C-alpha cells in the first residue's frame, strides 16, 4: 500500500479548517500533515513538513493566500509546492492572481466534499484543477492581456486532432465535454491532453489555454 497523500490545511476560520481536516483525515489515502491560520505560518510549515498538497484559503491575516502561494509555488521557487486554493470568494481576479502565483487548482468552499478530495488527488498527481466554467469566464475577461505571437498552426508541433483538442481546452471544455464533442472516450482525451502538454512543454491546462491564445488558435 502506497503512503498517504500528506496535506497542509491553511484557513483562518477554525471551524472551516477543522471541517476540511476532518474530511481529509477520513480518507484512507489522505492524511493531514498540519494546520494553520495565516499565510506566513503556511509558508513556514510547508518548508518544514514538506506536504504533498497545500490547501490554501485566500483571505488570511499576516500574509494572504495569494502571496503565500507565490512564495511556495511561484516563478523561481526551487522546489514548488502543489497548492490547491479553496475559498468562499468566487471572484475572477482572485482566481487569476492565484493561478499567476503558481496555484495548481482552485475550488470554492461550497463545493461538495467529494470535489475537495478529487481536487487534492488531482493536484498531487501534477495535474491542474480548474472548473471549466471558471476557465471560460477567466478567458473571456483576460484574453485581451494575452497577445498573439503572430505564429500559425503550421508552426505548432501538434497533429490536426491534437490542435482540435487544444482549441477545446482553451474554450474551457472539460475532458468529458471534449469526449462528447469529438465522439471519443475520456481515456483517449486524457492521452491527447498529456501528449499536448508534453509536446509543448506546458505544466497544465491553464498554461495550455494561454498558449492557445498566444498562438491565435482561439480569440
């Protein structure tokens, strides 16, 4: 049996923090490595405990969750942590800034417990987790900031089918929606997504969306 996924829970509301920890600890493949109520302590504990995943609130005292995420997973961090942002605030600016800071995923606190657990497991594998509807809104709001490079699809090292999948990812389609649209299985979609990320040297779906806009594949 493999070792459980170790999770650091960071939230300034003790009832919320305790609830998250209880849900996580009830799973045989997960365990709470530590808890804290502010961003500064989150950074210190993550450095000491080396959790597999950090569940991070945004609005916290001393240091907010976005800045804490930047210190844990931002550009230039030698061993970036995997951060799952969980917040009550469904504001596009928060989502955008959290992802820019290096977060691997974003969930709302009113999501069912199963979504939280799925999020932790997904982020731990190195994949990104972003609700498709949130992706659509983000792209709609921030696409103007992403300047096309002037390249053409012929310059992109992807097959026509992979380009098709990439465009759907950029449109905010989930794997299941891509499968239905292209009449293929979800496993095949996963294979396509993995190939696309590997060929383009991208970390996750969020970077794939930005790449698609920069290449002018979607507007």
